[in-house]
C-alpha cells in the first residue's frame, strides 16, 4: 500500500470538520493528520505536520483563509491548498487563487468530486469547476478597484459618511466623492446601498 495522502482540515465549524474527516477516513488512501478552526492555528499546524493537502475555508474568525494560505506559502512555497467554502463571489475566487490555492470548491460539491480533487491536487494538478472559472474570467475582464477605492468601499460598507471617510483616510470630502463615483461606476450600481449589496455578493467586502 502506498503512503496515505495526509490532510489538514481548516474550518471554523466543528460539524463540517467532523463530516469531512469521516468522509476522508473511510478511504484508506487518505487520512486527516490535524484540524484547525482558524488561520493562525492552521499556519502552526502546517509547519508541524507539513501535510500533503490542506482543505481550507475562506472566512473564519481571526486570520481568514487567504491570509493563512499566503502565510504558509511564504514558508512552504510548494504547499497545496484546496479552498472549500460557501462563498462564490468573483473577488473571493480571485483572491483565493491568487494566494496560491490549487482548487476552489463550494461546500455543495459532490463527495466524489471532492475526493477526486484531493487526488488531483496531491498529484500537482489544478482543479477549477466551470462555474468558478466563469466567475474568475468575469473578475479578470472587469475593471478592478484601486487600493484607495477599495478602502473607500470598505468604509461605505461600514456605514461611514463621505465626511467620516475623508477624516479616516485623511483626504478631502471632494476627493471622497470622486472615489465613491468611481466605485459606483466600476460596480455598475447607482447608489451606496446597491454598492454595499454588490460588494458583499462579490466578496469585495465582508461584514
């Protein structure tokens, strides 16, 4: 028998980890070597166990999935990650893959597809389902927010007025209005409420 594929599970929901572990452990070719509920612990456990594959969620308390992937890959550039999440916004997908994940799956993925993806990533292959690839293409072709526009959008989502945004970013209220207009245009919306809704849908901002 070849050595099993060693897997680290990272998800803040214990029932999800338990279900994944049960599914994986039924296969003699795979085993769960460690579990983490958030990113900081995942980074430490990766260094300790150096698993073959990591299944990781995107949004967790403290350090999220993208930050954890980035931190691990700074120390271990060949680390292999599969993002397994409920979030399918194009910005979530883009940031996750840009950080170095080799696959992006949603939690309603059929079990056989999940197992096949683990095997593929272990073998060094990337796996992007068609619906995820379509959203990634949309993100790549659309206008991207600048760093300043993203900061303004984050504050809009938090309910800040233009005056408050200007004070927080040390820019004039007129400059804030220009950034807000750019954000609305790039998101294809007509007001701040729609901007918040679109930002949350796409994963450009999180509550």
